[in-house]
């Protein structure tokens, strides 16, 4: 037999589970009423400890929240059937909160009610499931962030700093205070693309603060360590050692890189490529390798705008066609018009990506052998050229 205190403890624990909160607060009509089993007294308990059963019944008769379901049960130890509580029926979320009898839960429920009332439906599950995004923060700021996330579109910053976006009636530090929240809300709208690219990159905003990239010494004797971190600010000011540089969009491709004499690889720049306008790059052989999707070609175009003579590696029609079976959907393209600084073949490829249902071929999906052959050929380590027909998985 469960007492009212026992089931209140259960209800509080259920509130702390995000998926359960979402199912009960935002779920289908079948989520309510909620029937919690109390349990029936066992014949032995009724025979040996009748006072305990009487106290149990009395405690449930005092419950005024929801509805206690009673059932008449005939026991051998009693002359007639006795009514015992068998279930506690809660009919709506407010009764769940009342039954918990917890001030913190009540305050959260009231805050959730306000957020659900004042923000778009597509964000409601975020409020219910991820309380850390808004708990202990001014709710009016959370509502403003939700309304801002409704208005923001890919590339809308047009190269300006985020704090300079004055058309949204927010203060200059709003993005700084709520970057994590805005990224989460925009990920709901744009299928996780903002978290993958970064908020500033997705909005085409001028990067602020320090962005750290991974430097890998492919020569083995150019840096004191094989792997080092450097900020993009320092990269713009200080030349890397060696004669050659490969700029790579994602850090996760490091395992595909072969040893290359005189070469440093910079991984994880993403859209933060302004450091490539540094004068010292004019004295190096530079290559770029990114995802085969519209964002990757946008990044390539930006890099080529700073270093016109750079070589684009593994970003061509042959590779695209060879590994189409491993392409995936690109939730939000970088733009409907191809960017400047692409050559005719890359511009054609950009158009093809927009037309395909699966328009993204990620760097990690290209076999290591193919990547290494292309990089070795570019570095003139071997005489082979980039294969016309790359081996398939």
C-alpha cells in the first residue's frame, strides 16, 4: 500500500525527468487523466495490523487533490466488504503540481505556463525539457530571445558583428548573454545546423573574441609539438613555419592526413577565415578542403577571396558523384545563389547540391586512401594525380 506521501515522492521524481515532463505537459490527450496505483491491503496485513489499514484509509480520505478511486473489497477477516483506496487520479497538469506540494516545482510550472503562452509553439518542448536554459534567468529576456530566434535567418548579419544588429530592438550585448539559448532555439528551426556551424557563422556575422583552431605538423619537425592550438587572431599576426599550408574545415578529419614535408594543417576554422588575409600567406602554397555542401563551398569562396591562388582539394564534381551514396540531407542551404570566387565547375556543383534531396557529402565520408592520395599529389610527394574515379566504400 502506498501512502499519499509515497506517491507525492513519486510525482516529484517524475517532474525531474525531462521526457516525463514533456509527455505530461505537452503530450497527447491520452496523457490525462493520470492514474497512480495505490495498492490494496493484503489479507495478512488486514488481519494482523488493522490499525495500520485504518490509518492508511483515513490518510487517503483527507486527500483533496484530484480524485481518489475507491473499491469495496470483501476480506475473510471482515464481516462485510470494506472500501479501500486503490488509485489516485490526477486530471490535469495543475493537479500534478499541487500534489507534489513543492514550492520550487510550483514556481517552475508558473514560469512554464508564461513561456508557453508568450512564445511560439515550436519552442515549447525546449522550455519543458531543458529547464537549465531559462531557470534563474529573467523570463522577459527568455521571451525576447524566442521572438528574436523567430526572426533570424541564415546570413542575416551580412558580415557585421552581432552586437551591431540594431534592427531587432535588442541591446548590444544580448547575443553575448544568450548565445547558447539562441543557438538551441535556432537549432529547432534549422534542424541542428546552427549548432554545427556556430551562431556567428550561420548568421554570417563578423567573429568576436578568440576562435581557437588546431594546428597539426604534418612534416614532423616544424613545431615543438605535433598538435597545437592557436587563435585565429594570432594566426593573422604570425606566419606558420614551412612552405605549405592546408586549411581544413573540420577537426575530425585529422586522422586522414598523411605526413607531408614542409606542411602545416589548420583544422577547425569553419567560417572564421578572416585570418587568411594575412600577408604572410602570399609566400606559401595554400590548399583548402571542406565539406562538399553549400556551406563548404561558401567557406571555400571566402578563403579564395583572401588567397586567390589557393588549391581546392577533394571538392569537385568527380568526388561528389563517386560518393553520392553517402550523401545526406543538408537541412538549410547556405543560400540559393552560388557565392563569388567559385570557378565554373564549383558553381555548377553548388547548383547541383541545391537540387539534390541529399545535398551534403561530409569530409568524414571520403575514404582515407582517397584523401591521402590527393594530398600527396598536391604536395608533389608522389607523381600520381588526383584519381579520376575514386575507390568506393
